[in-house]
């Protein structure tokens, strides 16, 4: 079966773009964190939508499961072949269409990296509404497939809100195309919205029509210290009530900043139990931040280089955690009022863990989105994952805020979704992917 499949894949995309040697496959077989690894039947690298369709027809014909892969920066084990699947890499679909200045929109290939699109649209005074620190590798297709959130969610919402249209190939090779990108379009079910956050289970996204946002060149960033998480959360709410249009509101903790400082070899500019990274564009907001209740220390920057230096202490959290060991990453949302207590409770859980473990917690304060990183338990031991996710559910939260369910969290999907919801999702999956070739080991239990 495998050799027949490989022959058919070679006919679909050309022999050069089908990788079967172990050393060529290796980079596609392990996730960014190193926690999830497997072995691919083959890695196939189509260069056009028609080739993606031919690959899917070949795989459907052989009953071979497919894992779509973009930049492979996903953090829930959804982009790697854990059960011998074919990896379908979209990275060659990196085309960048002409920017439409009237609509403020652009159509790009699914394999274009976020950084490439940012650089492409910036000369027209435009930007992508979602930004994340994996921008040099993460692809637009992967960001749509995970409905990525990121650093600008407070201002522009998730990836789904940036998508005006898309093109995707279904499991049997049919092409679903809705790239017109009209501002208003109530012509039935929102299939484009449905593909957003579908994690490669409903279709392989090949192109995306992005609705862009104004590029805000001049902004001010500040690190602001507080005595505790409650005070920091109150400060964000206060600024929003006062009408401050925050571009970002990120939460960090003293011990996490220390891990980052050690990793970077640069001390944190602000030391406090809870630290916010706030960013805003309107100079009139500077006064509101300067007079924040409960602030114990502040570092402000408005020139690009010093601003980037402040941001480095936030953005380097993920790589600093990975440098400690293979992390268990739990990306969760809590009701805003539950955040301070949850932080204390998680730290208490990890303090009692065996083997002794380190907890690095940070997140997107305005969204109630916490990134709970635990380093210590072996990769396959999910006792701590279970305890944290159950606590999240008890506190009224969501077990995935922005990274998705992937293979990492699918056994806990029921904590956030009712049986009726899971049944509806399963019915949708069966309707769009009847043969079940698209990422069958992801999302649905
Ligand atoms: P992959 O990792 O390749 O794939 C992710 C999922 O999407 C998989 O299930 C895969 O099968 C599917 N997929 C990929 N491409 C396609 C396609 N074309 N069609 C269909 N399915 C597809 N995430 C956030 O939300 N916010 C953040 O702030 C954030 N910061 C990060 C920072 C770092 C340093 C790292 C390493 C990751 C971060 N992430 C963040 C997670 C990750 O970057 C996002 O999930 C991103 O959207 C994944 O894009 P990718 O191209 O790497 O996708
Ligand atoms: C971020 O906000 C990402 O930087 C990654 O979502 C979070 O590393 C993490 O846990
Ligand atoms: Zn995040």
C-alpha cells in the first residue's frame, strides 16, 4: 500500500516534492516543543491548489490519513504525524496577491508566513490584525486553521475576524472556494468561519482573503509592576473603562520574568509580583497609564528599538520555557474575575507535583487567557494536564483559548463542549470529510 501511495503522490506533485528519506522527513515529524513526535508515511510538498487536490485524491484512494502542516509552530501536537500519517506541507503555497487599497484586503497563499504578509502590506499602511511571536515561521493557513489569537486580540480579535474569504480542498479533492471577500455576504451557512479553527480536520486551506487593519507605526509600550495579579487585572479593566484603546495588555509574573531574564542574559526592566506589558497608540492615553492605581514600577518606551527591548521580555517566554525542558503547555481562558484565584491554585498544584516541576504562567490579560507551562513531568505523563484542565472547567473556563485542541487535549474536549455539541461537530466532520482522511487524530475524541 505504502509504495503504491508514494507512486501516486509522486505523480501528483513530482518525485522531488515527496520526501521519504528519514533525514528529510525528520523536521516535519516533531513539533516545536519537542513533546510530540512520530513518523510520516511520506512528506508531500504541493506547489498549487490543483496539486493539493491531487494529493488528497491519492490519499483518499489509499485510505491514507493526512496531517496538514504549515510552519509547524502549533503547540498542541496537531501538525505532526503521530500515527504514521502523510504530512501535507503547505509551505510552498506562499504567494502574495496585490493589496486592494480600497477594501484594505489581500489574498495570500496558505503557506505565506505572517512576517512575509506583514512586510508585503506595510508599505500600503496596512497590517494583519493578528500578531504573534512565531511570525517568522507561522503561516497564514496554520493561523486560520487554529483560529490564532495572539498579542493584538484585545484590539482586533482572533484570526476568524480577519478572514474575508478562503479557498480549501476537501478530503476527497473537491475545491471549496469563496475568495470574493465582500464586506457583507449573508448567503447561508458561514463555511469560511467554520474552516477557521477546524485544525485541518475539515479541509486543507490553500488561500486566504485577509481583511487588513491600519498599520499603527507610532505607539508607546510600558512594563508596569503591581503587587499582585488582582491589581494588574483591575488596572487593565480600569484603562478599558476609561476608553483607552489598548493595542496589547499582556500579563507576566515575577518568576517567569526571572526565567526569561536568565535565558536572555538581560535583567527585566521591572520587577514585581505581577507585571503588565501595555501598548497604546493615542498619546493622550499616556497620562492614564502614568496615573494607574496600584502601579509600583514603570518602564516606558516609544521609540521602536527600546519598545522592542521591552517586548522581548514578553515574547521570549515561550523559548525560555522550552530551554528549561519539554513543557506541558496548557492554554486556557478563565472568566476575568477568576484569574487571580486560578493563578494561586495552579501554583499550589504544581508546588505539590512529583517529580518537582516548574510552573511558568503568563498570558493575554484582557482576554482572561493564561498560558500555564509546566516543566518537569515526562512528556507522556499527563497527570498535571488533567488536574489543571479540570480546575479550569470548575472555574467556568475554556480548556483551549487560542492554540486549539490538537491531539494534546482531545481527551478533555468534554470539559468545554457538551455531548450535543460534540455530536454536531462529528456530523459536520463526517459531511465534509466522509472518508476521514483529514487529521483524524486531532480535535474530536
Ligand atoms: P502548524 O503548526 O503547521 O499547524 C497547526 C494546526 O493547523 C495543525 O492542526 C495543522 O494540521 C493545521 N494546519 C496548518 N496549516 C493548515 C492548512 N493550510 N490547512 C488546514 N490545516 C492546517 N498561537 C496563538 O494563538 N497566539 C500566540 O500568541 C502564539 N504565539 C506563539 C509563539 C511561539 C514562539 C510559538 C512557537 C507558537 C505560538 N503560537 C501562538 C502557536 C502557533 O504559532 C499558532 O497556532 C499558529 O497559528 C500555527 O501556525 P503554523 O503555520 O505553524 O501551523
Ligand atoms: C504566546 O502568547 C503564545 O506567546 C505561546 O500563545 C504561549 O508558550 C506559550 O505557552
Ligand atoms: Zn498566547
